C-alpha cells in the first residue's frame, strides 16, 4: 500500500484515544505525510497479537485424512486471521502422542509448510506444544525447534493419569486410537508405558527446558492447577503460565513475576468449558497479561467487548490484553501499540458493530471490506 495519512478516526494511542491523524510510510508509523484517507466514524487500533491459537487445524484438515497439501489451508488461516483483526498469530502446534495432525510427523510437515509458504500477510510464528511424557521424542523435538527457529515452546501433560493409575481404561480411548491411526490395544499400551515412566519426567523435562532456554526459546506451561506446579515450571525457566486452571495457580504466577495468558473463549462464554476458574474473574483480579484465541479467532475482540460491557475493564485496558500485553509477553517490542517508529499493524473498527473494516500488517492490507474499503478507494484511479 502507498503511504497514507488516516484522518478523522478515533486513534488509540498509548496515552488514550485521540483524533490526531496517524500516518504510515514504508510499513511503519511516521510523524506525518501520505495520502489522506478520511476515516471519520471509525476507530484505529493496534493490531491483535494472538499468543496461542489452534483454530488453524480446521483449515489444514477439515476432515480426517484431508491433509495432502497444507498451503491452501495456511492461506485460509491467513484470511480468517486478517478478517478478525489479527496481525501477529502464534500458531499452537501439538507434538503429541495423540497422533494425526497433533502427532510429531504432522508437526514436522506443518513447520516445513509454514516455512516455505508464500503470500501470507499475517505475521505467523509457531508455538510447539510438547507432551512431557514423550521422553523418546525429546531429541527429535529439540532438533525441530532448532531447525525451524521455533521461538516459543509450551509443555503439556494430557495423559489420563488418574485412570491409568487405577488400572482403568482411559476415557475416549477408542476414538483417540482411531484418530491416531492405532488400534485401541496398542494405543492403551503406549499410554500405560508413558505413565509408568512418570518418575523420569521431571529431570528430563528440566534438562530439556534448560537447553531450550539457553538458545533463547521462550518457555511456558499449560493448565497449571496448583501453586506447586507453577513453582516447578518457574524453576525450569517456563515463565509463561497459559490458561491456569485455578485462582491459586494464577496468583502464584503473578507473585512469581510470570506472565499469565488466558483464553478469550472462556471470557466470551462466561466460564471455562472444562469447569476451571473463570477467565473474567482472573482479569477482574488483575491476573491476566494477555488473552489468546485458543480455538476460536473471533473470540479475541469479542472478549474485549464482553469485559467492557460487564464493567470489568476500560476499553483501552481490554484492548491492551489483545495487543500490547501479548506483544510484551513475546518480547515483540516493535508492535502492540501505535507509536511513531513501530510497525504499522493496525485494525480499523466500526465502533457500533464491532466489525473489522480493515486489517493492516506492516503497512500492507491483509483485509478490507465495506465502507472502509470505499473510503480508501475514494479518489483512487484504477
């Protein structure tokens, strides 16, 4: 896009809303200049930074086995992100015993496809989610992180330990096995074997975390349920607590100086679909640094509107949870706020409807529709 000067809109600057014009040149925000575009009646906001989203899965494999070419799925993901105002997206890819598109083989394919993808406008980076009990996979996982310059690793443990410890058949075993391409007996045997090695996990995962951290990889834990669990992960260098399940775990994260990431769908729903602590309650208590889309990209801005409507935050503070906050957690100092010299990552919003009129990433339009498009086209020769 050519240089532009957005006038008439309410612009969310770091100090608050102002009608001062915002100018863009060479992909960054500049002091002044460019072709005037009248955006009276609209808001210009920092682009959304999504710290954890796996909504791309439905684009890459809309049906089981439909994964031959990942490029169209990545393009579709790019379009959905842009339509929802996301300018930076952290794609949360599993490295899991669950298999299928959450298994190691697919993770390798996904990393390669994203690395070679052409024409994507959203800034997409990867978060790899390692199942901690896959001890035999640690070397391959670490090699993949290095080879593909993965900036963010999160540790998960989704093994059904309670059932396995009691010698019971884990819930949803048959469905999981079929999804992973295994027969149920082989799948159950694998789960039992991993569970039996639980005592080996703390030392192994601690050593892996130390090696990754030494290479500058950001580390996080997922679904912290207790104060002790959060403390254990902090010692290992995992300073990001994703989706803590209890108020106590979130308080422990805040007390230890850790970043807290919550799920935007939890806010929109009004509760956790798993019965965990309400994300809105944690936000109200100041126990949130960033909201993430989790499994639904539209939830990011919806969550802001919900928090504001419920009187829990101001609009400015709510929007910071999906822009400046997550950018800070990821160490992305060049975005998250609208300031001269920063990347021109913008969302143009219709205040009355909450619809995204345009998304601009590094000065390039990734999405534009409706009246905003008409405003940009005004006076432009085709």
